[in-house]
C-alpha cells in the first residue's frame, strides 16, 4: 500500500459536470496539500490543510472546492471547470506544514472537454 | 517573493557521462531545499532535503549540495534509468508549503 493514494488516476469531464478527486494518506501526517501541474509550469500550490483546517488558499477560483474531513483524507470538488483547468492534480502530505518534506500521490490526470 | 530557477531546462547525456543540474533560489529565510524525481505521468518522488549551506547528501549516483544561493544535483556515471524530470523546491521559514521550480528534464541514452 503506497503512502499517498489518489483516485481516480484519470478523469474526463464536461464543463457542466461535477466531480470529486480523492486523496488518502497512510503516513500519519497532519498536513495535506493540493497542487496543480501544467505543462511547462512549476507545480502550483492550491490549498493547504493542517489538522483538517485550511491554512492557505492560493487564490484558487471557487470552481475548485477542497474538503478535509479528517487528517487522512482530502477531497477536491470540481464544478463548471474550463478547458484550461486540464492538468495533473497532485495531492501531498507532510508531518506538519512548514516543517518537512512532502510525499506525493501519483496524481489525477484531468481533462476538461 | 520566493523564486526557484532550475537550469538547464533539458539535458541529454550519454550513459556514463557525468553532469550537474542547477537550482538557484531566492527566499526570505530558508527552512529547507528539496530535490524530487518525477517520472512521466507519476507524482514526484522525494530524494533529498538540505538545510544549511555546505551540506551534502548522496544516494546511489546522485549527490546534492547547497550554498547560500543555489543547489546542485550531481549525477555521476548516469544510466538510462536515471532519465526523469528533477524538481527543486524551497521551504521558507514563513511558508506553509514547498515552492517548486519548473524542473530539468534529463534523458540518458545508452
């Protein structure tokens, strides 16, 4: 069982659809993150959670809505996305925010049509 | 504002041909500098953390070094399986999360 698991691995959705990405970590960490990775761009931090509390929202449009029900699970709810939102969405976890290295899941490849 | 610049953008080496990747950074108080390896279609895999100038870490054919302004990832006698994108990231004293560079895409040919 890998440390950070993301589902689904691939997702194709229409601009009017609603879908959710799921992330689960088995490392006993207290911090979880969503990053967006687009071609030719550095990883962009989207959201940071510490002990289920959101501590950073990096100017992300409201069509992306995160949820952290407990320290092991993180969701990203998607609605009315645009084609430019197509990217690899990566979840990560670390022992605490601002403290140590982060461990990443395999990502969800999202395509918006 | 924290900045991380990696060079070169892409590097092609022959098997056995050693080289170095560069990561220049500007940060208001460095908590740590991190190197990751990313294979196509996969999430980044953690390699090293460096905390202070002069520190070095090694793992197989890779060695990471840190100065006050930059870090190098030295690859000694690379093999084709070392082909990947190598990402550098910094964590500021005041930051919550890692701030990444664009990466260096490394291709090692037999």
